[in-house]
C-alpha cells in the first residue's frame, strides 16, 4: 500500500510542482490563508482536487511546502559553504533581492496570524519549514564550531534562528520598512556574529 501511495505521489514533475507552489503563493497574497481553498488552487492550476489531496494531504501541508519552496535555493543554507560563518550568512541574505524580501515579509506577516489560530497549519509549518530550517542552521553553526569560529558552549547558539527571524520581522514593525540585503547584512555583522563570538 505504501509503495502504491508513493508511486501516486511521485507523478507530479518538479516543474509542475513549482508551478503549483507559485499559484498557492499568489493566492495566499491575494486572499490570505483562511480564504484560500483547495478548490481555488485546483481551478488556478487546472488540477483536480483529488490530485492535490493525494499529493499534499491538505491545505496546511500544501501551504507550508509552498512557502518552503519559495526560499532561495529551496532551503537556502543547504548548499552554502563559503568557509566562514559570516560568509555563509551573508550569502544566504544575498539569495533574495530586496523586492523578493519585501514580498516574503508581507506574506509571512499574513501567515503568522493564521499560524496562531490554526493548529494544523502550525503543525505543518513546524514539520515542513521550521524543523528543516533549524537543522540547516545547526549544520552551519557546527561547521563554524569545527573551524573554531564559535565556541561550542556559547549560549547564543540556541538562539541563532530567533535572531535571524527577529531581525527580518522587526524591520517592518519597528522601522516601518521592509527588510533589505543591506539591513540584514549589517544586522548579521552587528548583532548575530558578536552574540556568537564570531567575526
């Protein structure tokens, strides 16, 4: 039974999957999470609802995976290794231009409200976005520890993702400006790296 389900799930090509994710993100920006329906996704992408449910199980999983796919390089940090923590974090920041960051910031603000009122979406975000991101940040930090850039017992290690997300989110709330490459690279240099004891 599992083999049959896996075979069914693998019928969508990577190109078609990217097209579907793009449509989901467009719909999210247009109507928000609560008003987004699988019927609307099916209509926008000329898919059947049965295909969507077979591939993703439901709206929460589809949205979480669409948001993850929207990150530059899929996961972002997975294929970055510049030889320094500063280089890795700056390279991650440079993967999105300022226009993309502004769009993503607006999208994430809208989804933040939905996540807090929808346990299924929160669960999907943790499984398909937050946990994989944390694993990537842990790998990047472990390389920095192995290179001697960061002490293994530095208490800020546990707050790395909090710091990165905090800078991204707070830019709009405090400064009423979208996050930009220049802001985030200066934030990394002024806040994240000093907290980690790295240069």
